[in-house]
C-alpha cells in the first residue's frame, strides 16, 4: 500500500528528467537556444544537470520499493 506514492513519484521524476533531457538535446542539435538571453553553453549545461538529477531522483525512488 505504501509503494503507490513511491511508484508515482519515481515515474513523475523519470518522465520529467527524460523529457527535459530529450528537449535539451533536440534544441542543442538544432542550434536553437535552450533559454533566451543566457549563454547557450550555460543554459544547456544547467538543463542537462537538472534532467540528470531528476532521473537520479526517479531511479532512487524506484530503489526504495
């Protein structure tokens, strides 16, 4: 019964991290800005780190089952 919220939270973090990583990769591949008025390298790096962190939290949630 207690694994339901853990599964939901892990899924949300994993989907968000994966989607953000894919979106960032597509933007960088097409040489489009990831964030406006910010250095392209800094914004891509920050978005990549945030997506990897979200994926890590999602995987951590799944290890708690």
